[in-house]
């Protein structure tokens, strides 16, 4: 049992709340990627990843700014603004999950397992600390002191045995809860500041956080593949019938 009751409460709340936000059902992820591909049929895997990055950063930036702007709306007090900001935080987590899982699928790494998916998203949002956690754990499991794979995203989504995944998830979750709660707590208060200042704080803070996730994703997966996995390939155009 944890020595700090708050740790137990945080962990319990995370398992019930965060885990639902940190993994997106795979059919939703694949449908998202197919829709992008249909609108951009000639785009390469690398170009699709760049589109995902731009959309993600733009979405979380807009969400943070809109929430901060709510503080200047007549009739919306600071307490209500903080409540709105909490809902926006959930949106940030969901957007991060969709982005991370979409990039993984472009790299041919399935995100069908909710535990692997949520562990991946938490590690990505931790940045270098998350990467170090995964690589250190993989070294302990293999006994080599360092993982065999150059890109740790594959370790989480595929290479680590399911029998040891829960131990990694527990480590990552514990670190994530502490860091995310601290960062988001300050950000939520900042977004609730009136007179338009909250909009600046919210938008800028989310943009910085989003870019960190993008950078972590690049480190986790490396360069995009040269071709798409079959799950998101577009159907071949119908052949013309010779007259």
C-alpha cells in the first residue's frame, strides 16, 4: 500500500479516468488515417505523418486558447473556467492518444491492445523521461542493459512480452500521474486568468506541450516507412476495360 493516500487516490483515478482517454479504439484510428489518405491519395507515409503532426498541434493549441478565452465571457467565473479547462484537458489527452496511435499505425505497429496503446501515449507525453523509462525497463528485462531496438515505440507496441508489460505500464503511469498533474494544474489555473491573458497562456502552453509530444514521437518511431501497411492502403483504381 502506498505511504501517501494521495498517491493511491491518484492512481485509482488514473486507471478509471486517464486510461479511457489515453487509448483510442483501433477502428477509429484506422478510419482517421483512411480519411486523410482519401483526401491526399498521392501523399507518402512521411507526408501523412507531417499532416498528423500539424493537425495535432493546431488542434491542441486552438483548444487551449478557446478554453482560456472562456474566462472573459460575461457570466463565466473563475471556478467555471477551471471546470471548462478540466474538460479541455481531457480533450488534450484524447487528441494526443489519437495522434500517437495514428503515427504508430503508419509505421505498421498495431495499437489494438489498449494497455500497450495507453502506455505508449503516457510515455510519449513524458518526453525524454518516458523514453528513458521504457529503455531502462527493456534493458532490465533482456539483461543486456540496453534495448535491441533503436526506436522505443516498437518496444512498447510490439517487442515487449505481454507478461512483463504490466510492470512497465505501472512504472510509466506512476511517473505520468505525478508530472502531468503538476504541469496541468498550473496550466489550468493559468487558462482561468481573466482579461484575455488566459487565452494566451492556454494556447501557448498547449502548443509547447503538443510540440514536445511530436518530438517524442519522432524519437520513438524514427523515419516514416517507404510504404503504407495494408490496413491503410487505398484500393487500387478500377482498370479500364479494353474496347
